[in-house]
């Protein structure tokens, strides 16, 4: 649920959680606190690691791919060329679309994992972080999230 009258292009730190459709374990699995990405989860990681090439006003501070969701801590900032600027919703939409497209079109056949028709939950969760301290706590939460996964 988005905050009413809030401009999601506003500079700042955001914690975003994107779920798979019906919380299916499409992104990998966790064993003893260690996340092992599936082939699709690996594609998602590659995209997130290189996102600033696609969206220059987004800096990913930390992310953690989990079996059925991904946590992303981002810094959204202003850039001179606003034509290339994206909102939080744009960011999430592009991640969802590009990850499925890239996986279905560029993965080698031998690593192919069948994906369902619907891969991602239709919405996402976001939290606007209002201080650097809150961002630091979120960073730690994301970092240790695999230890808490059940």
C-alpha cells in the first residue's frame, strides 16, 4: 500500500520487498542459514548487481534474494537528466519484467528452470526510511535475513 500524496520519486532510502506469486520458492533455497540461488534467482541477482547501468538514479545499498522474495535497500537520488529518472514503482516494475524476460530469453537450455506463467506477486512492499540510523538497521536486517528464514 502506497502512502497517499507521497512522491515516490523523492530522494531518500527505501526498503523494498518483492514477493513471488503465491510465495513460491522460485528464487532458491536456504539450508542452515545459507541461501543458494536457483537459476532464476541468479538472474535476479545479476540484474540487481548491475542496476545502476539501467537506472542511474538508483543505488542499491544491499539486497538479499530469499527463496520466495527479495529484500532491497536502495538510495534513490536526483539526477540532472530527469528523463532517465525512475520512481520506486518504475524500479520494481522493471525488475520484475526484465528478470523474467532475461531468464526466458537468455539462459542456457541446460540450466533452464520452468517458471510458472505468473512469477511475481502483483504488488510490492515498501518502507520509506527516514534516517540514516533506520537505513543501517534495515541493512543489518537484510544481511541476516537468511538466518531467520523458516
